[in-house]
C-alpha cells in the first residue's frame, strides 16, 4: 500500500533519514510547524508504517565485520514447503543482512557481512548443509564500498 506524502512529510522523512536523533522541536522548526502538529505527523507516519523504526547504523569495519559477500543461489525445488523452510533457515543466520527472491539468472540473493574469508567459509558450509536442493551457490566479494546509504530517495 502506497501512502500519499505531502512536502512537509517528505521533508520530515528526509531529515530523519539523515539523522534520527532530531528532537521534535528541531524537526518542527525545519518544516515550519509547531511541535504538536509535527509530533502528530510523526505519529501518523509511524502508525501508517512509513517509519518502521529508528536505529543506529554501525561501521562494519570498526566492529570487525568488514568482509561483504553477495551470495547468489539457484534451486530446482520451487515448492511452497521448500520455500518456507529455506526462508526460515536463512532468516535465522545473523550474518545475512539482506535476502531477496530474484527474477533472472538466480533464484535468490543475499548480502552477508562477516569478519573475513574464514568466517565466510563457516557461514557457507552452514548454509549449504542446512538447506536441501541448493542447485548452485555462487558468491562474489566486495573489494570496496563505493556507495552505501539507507536513505530512500523520497524528495
């Protein structure tokens, strides 16, 4: 479901994507509202599911998780039961940061964040031994992050 956003909503959301620590007073000033209408807009955006949460973004290298892998998976089993089991297993792996069902050459893709190649190898072995019918598992590794953002282009 798509929510209609006006210019004030978009400005509020852009500010929060930039820094979720803004006070309501500072946000209100930024969008030329008083604090009560600004707070009500924020609550409405939260209740509508536009704002899913507010989090701290960590630097992977600083916390010892600088190795990024993209895992592409093909399977011959496309049954509902296999899909359910596969998604349940994969979503339990804390190393999996993103997980998608794909159109195209591969059926699934995941972004995996670990400390190094040794930790990735442990993850890989755990993955292929936890799920039957993985036909082809191919991994590529990021050498350098050229752009990373969590901000959606809403403006």
